[in-house]
C-alpha cells in the first residue's frame, strides 16, 4: 500500500513527465486531471506539486468514480484529461482495453507488489491505495432506536435494521461499487447477490431524498458552460422524479459569483433548485437581497472554508449573529410573498432556539422554512430542537445522512 506521501511523489513525477516533454518549459503549462480522490487529500497533494512544479497550472476535476469512467470513455475521441488519478483498478482495466492509457513507470515501481499494478512493462496503471470493505455502526442512532450492534454482515439483513442500512449508489460511487465487488468476491456471485437482494428488501422506500452538488464536481473549473449543462441534466432528472430538490453547495469565496450565476440560470428552468449561502461572508446579505425577488430556496450555513479577514467574519459570535439575521430576512413578509423557502442548516442549539422564538413570535408559516441537520450528529444536543420540530410537528425538518 502506498503511503499518502508516496502517492504525492508519484503524482509529482507524473506531472514532471508532462512538463519536461514540452519545449516551452519556462512558460506556465496547464495539466487537466480527473480524480476521485477526496478533497481533503487533494489539498495535501496540491501543496506538494505546487512547491515542486511552480510553472504548472493544474486543473483538477473531482467526480465520483462512476462519473469519471463514463466521462472519460465518452471523450475517447477528443480527450480532455491529461491524467487519471485515484479511480478503481477495474476502471483502469477498462481504459487500458480501450487504448486510452499511455504506459508509465513511476520511480519506486519495483516496490509495488504485482497484485497492485498493471502486469505490462512499463505498466499502464499503478495502484495508489487499498480499500477494505466495512460497515459502521452509529452508536447514538442505535441507542435512539434501540438497535442491537450488528456483529456480522449477515446481521444487517435482519428485519430489526429495516430503514437503517444505507450505502452509496454503486452505479456512480466508487465506494459503493467496491462494496458490492467485495461482497461478491467474499461470498461468491450466487450468495453475494442473494445477500444484496436481502439488503435491498429491508430498505425503506419512503425516504425523503434530496440532492446536493458542488459546482467544481460538475466541471466549473474546466468549463462553466459545460458545468451548467451538467447541473441542468441533474435538475431535469430530479424534476422527473416528483421534483426532488437539488441543492447547489457554496464553496470558497472565489466561487461565489460563478455559483450564483449557475443557480440563476437553472432557477429560470427548474423550480426545485436551491442554493447554499454562507453566513460568515460579508457579502451574503447583499446576495440574499438580490435573490429574494426570484422566490429562491436558500440554505443558510455558517461556512467551513478558511477565508481572509477582509472577506469573512473571523469571530464565531459575528458569524452566529449574521446567520440569525440572514435567516430572519429570508422569513420576512416580502420574502414569503415571493415564495422563498429557507433551510436553517445548523446543529447550534442556542442559535436554533433563537430562530424558533422568532418563528413563533412572527407567526412564520411552516411552509416558509425547514431545519436541515445531519442525521446522527450531536443527537443529544439536537434534542430540544428535534422535540420542538418533530414531535410537535409544527416545524418542518429535513434530516440528511451524515457523509
């Protein structure tokens, strides 16, 4: 198994091959990478290659494994990517058989076991890391629903777990796909599919599902128009599924304007699209004022990116106060009249209590807002909010599975 630092070295060496192959080495060159590596890992790799190769402009498109495979194969006659990084070995076999990979032997190849690389010399692909299939048991959820701790994969098929077992879609998610492959390899195809069918039968078909997407996952850094087309395809599909809401996540401050542009265009065609606005940005109040006439669905979040003090509030108390102010503005009479829907996305109980008090005092109708929380996160602290929002059934709420 390659360590993370070795993985960074392998990526740098691959980028170096591309950079020295061009006669214009002194000029800034662009390299396009398709990857399924997690954003947290990409940040570390980015630091390494920017230090080692300052004249290289790296464009990174992060998608799920299934989406990368479909995109890469569709572009086989007009390739857009220079590197494929961090997808499943099964996908790399598919790419190799289609003649889409250039052989490359990274430094240290001799230390990689034959099982984890292409057999050809030089290889068409080399493994970056290894995954083990596992299930996780949420102790707080188990306690809340009085669920026994499962001791084996077979336990998950018991009726007591109906509606409580979830996994990513293997058609688009590499994690979901590898989970299915692992089950089939371990149990054999006949028994494996029987097991997966049993899991499917205990799934609760009545889930209130919603979709969230990041614009950079849809190609915003590569081509804004293509990103818009990708977003519209998702919105169109969601609209055909009884208007499943599609939420556009807000990323760090340089992406705010292009993300708002995406939302405005999609909002003209699809009523189920919504957008996240970050309370820690100074500009958010003005952005909301410009959106209210559209009758938008707006999810207010605090914001999680590290921003400079001239862009975002550095103090938590200021962020909390702006969160409260923005939410109140979106529940004002003129916002309600335009059809605005507010999603209050926080696990901050004191802040939620303030907003619940405002809602009661102003008699805000339940159709104008929802509380959005991650299922299983700080359940003890959420108690007062959930009791008020769920048991009393006066306040609408939307609970998402934690990633």
